[in-house]
């Protein structure tokens, strides 16, 4: 048996809690065979019957929210209240697709000029591979799995190596909800096995949420094998503040969104772009919120404490980016302390004066670091907002909605928001452009990716 590669390593203690062996090649083949066999029958189940099962999945997320939250907190350090909230959000996602799915997948009659009747049908395509990340162990799976279960596709799911308990809990929920055997298949695959799965002719598409580097690798493999891919990758989203009557209030909004999930979210507001007349006050408010915080147990969430990052390496990598900026002249207003190992604690930080010669300008900072830039015009703010290789989301804030909307219209992103950090909900499509990837999840567009939009024509 191969050595364990999937393990629970609590970032709050640095200790290994449990290890699991990687799948054997025979187990991978078993998952692929099961997914293909199940597809033959699952695709023919009436979508309203599939909806009943997907609804039961939703209810189980609600019933087990506390248990699921603890699993995530121990695996990757997420504050417990946020982890429980993630499980509850999964309920909303499965409910949304169970309710709206039959309408979203309905036949669409189109105008025909040849006398016959033309219909676009939305048919399932077959088994799909999902490659999921550690930062939202349940939510990321939910937004991939829910629409595809509704469509009649089957799933082979490869979770992050650091989240095996979450992966197994997801499989248990699917089984208990009555998802037929082979429709959802968790597999602790290795990287080499992922390549084999993508190349397998039974797999009809692959969805990855992860880093830009991982996206490039998986996208290349999918393309080589002529497989449809959805890639949700990194981001360096701008949070543009053009003016504010309440500087403390907008700073609180910015800070809360930045440190959500300890800053480990693709669409986090990693660059705060603030007009010069309120810049100093804005930075002072952020600094006030970052000062004096101490490491704390994410299961307890005591006031004045912060949670660890997902791993010691993640904390060290983030510290290296911040230290590079400081060494080249940036100002660290608060935080930015890498705490003693083997834990993964990194003090939430406020950084300004970042310039193009620093790593922090173009690289994604995947952790609780608020980088603040000063601008003096709307045009300068927009130019800076778009000066990035990424294009996931972004937001613009102003007391003048029309002014904010005009700037937001110019954002080169898959999601643009006015006077809110991010529009979130099961009904809201999620995805980006540029090196943030391609394809969409959630909302109506979430059912448009892995589907055969078949023309069905009946002549006169």
C-alpha cells in the first residue's frame, strides 16, 4: 500500500491528527467504472426526482453543520463560526439548484425559419472530475456538485490532501441522502493519478478550484485530452473607495471582508485603493483593528485573537512577501508577525507604500494582509485596479452611486460590485477573467458549463 499522502495536520498546533493512504490504481479504476456505470441510469432519472435527492443533501448539511464546522476548523484552521456558516451556506446552494434546476435545465424553443420546430435541450455529458481546494472544504465542492447532480452528470471528486475528513464527510452525506452508488465518488488520488483520470475517455470534463499554477497544469492536461474545463483560480481583487461620509464604517467593511477565512479567499479584497483625502483616516482605522491581536484557538474564537493560516508553509510564504515589501520601502502599520512554529499563526497586517518592484504588488497575498494604495482621481483608481494579471472580482464604493458604477463598469473582472464588497449567494454567478481562470459556478450560469446544449429539431 502506498504511503499516506492525505493527512489532517491541525495548523493551530502543528500536530498531525490522522493520516490516510492515497488511493491505489485499482481504487481509481473502480471509481471511474462506478461513475460511468451510474451515469447510464442517473441521466435518465427525471430531474424532479433528482431534485428530491439534492434537497435531502441540503438538509443534511444543515443537520450536521456543527459537526462539519469542527472538522474544517481542525483541518485548516477556519474560525469555528465561519466553518459552521460554510456548512449552512452549502445547504442554500443545494436547495437553490434543487428548486431552480428544473427550470434552468428546461428545453428552450428557438425561432426556426425552415418550418420545423427547433428546441435546445440541456443534456448531461457524463462523468466529471472535480479537483477541490482546502480553503473552503465544503463550499467549493457544493458549487461544483449541486448543479451537476441536478443535470444528471456523475462525479469523481479529488479533494485537497489536507482535507480528508471533509472529503469523507461529504461522501457520507451523499450516501445518506440517497445519491445512488457511483454518482458521487470520493477518491484520494495522487497527482499522477489525476493525469490518468483526465486522460480517461470516460471523463467528459474537469473542474478545478486552486492556484494559478495548478490551473495551468490542469488546463493543459484537459486541453491535450479535448476535455471541457472550468478553472477558478487566484485573485487580487480591488476594493476602491472614492469617498466616504463614514471612513470608520467603510474601513470596517473592508477589514471584515479581508480577514474573512483568515484572508484565504480567492475573491478577497487584497488591494484597497483609497482616495487621497481619506487615505490617512482609512489606514488609521485598519491599523486600529489590527493592533494588539494575539494568536487564539479557532475553536474558541476569543475576542482579540486571530486564527492560524492553513499551514506553516502558507504562513512562511506570506511573511516572505510582506518582508520583501518592507525591505524595499513599504510601511508596515500593524501586524505582520510570523509566530513560532510548528503552528501557522501570522498576525493580521496593514501595509502601505507598495510599489511595482515589490512582490506584493503583482503577487496574490493569500492571507490576512490589507494592502492600501493612495490615489488622487477616479481614472487613477481604475488604472491601478486593472493593473493586475488577475480578474476575479472587485468593488467600488462611493456616496454617489452613479460615480461608483461608472468606475465599476471599467473593472476588468468577472464580478464587479457597487457599494458592497461582494454580491454573494447561491443565485450569484462566480468566476473570473484573465489569469483568474474561466467558466462560471453558481447561479443560472452554474448549470451551463458541463452540459450538452443539444439541438433537437422536428421537421414538418
